[in-house]
């Protein structure tokens, strides 16, 4: 599930809710994955800062963490990094190693490292299911 970079953060969270997922990819005009919005990105958002949900999702992601003052909430910029990705030929071991090394809940599967068009997602829950379904656990 993806949203275009011009969608508001509120639209992206609404899509997550409707789709019953905990994250959506953010794509640019070429369809390339350029961001990841997850429920965790709401952490630290105070009631005084709810209006930040109306800004484009990339703007929201670059200032998700807010500093509360006595009178208002102020967005604090944070560096934006491209989401960690793998290609469809990545082994299960490589995906698990990547998620562990990067301390991630999910990695995006993209068509290639060049175009970075999302074709899927692998979550920690997916890996647990794969291991338990195959008798590894």
C-alpha cells in the first residue's frame, strides 16, 4: 500500500486505517519509493500539533517529532532517509539480517535498486510466520 508524496499525512493515516496496515510507502511521481510512514510516526505528536497532519506526508515525516512548549508544539526537523529495501531475489536470511541490523519492523521489496518501485513488503510478523509454518521454531 502506497501514497503519493503530495498526499497529506492525514490521508496516509486514513489509508492505513482503512487497509488495516501499520505502514504505507511514499512514492514520487515516477512511482519510486522515497519514504515510509508508519503508526510509530505519530509518537510524540501532541494535540496542539494535530494540524501538522494536514501537511504533505514528506513534510510531516521530516518534522514528526514535536517539542512541546508551554504555549504550543513546535516541529523539530529530523533527517529523512530513504526506506531500507530489498529486491525480489533477496534470500529470507538476507531480509532477516537486514531487519535485525537496521532494527526494523519491515523492509520494502522493490523491483530494482535503480527504479525502487515497490512491489511488496516483508514485516517481522511475516518472518515469524514463515519460520513457524516451516517447522523452524
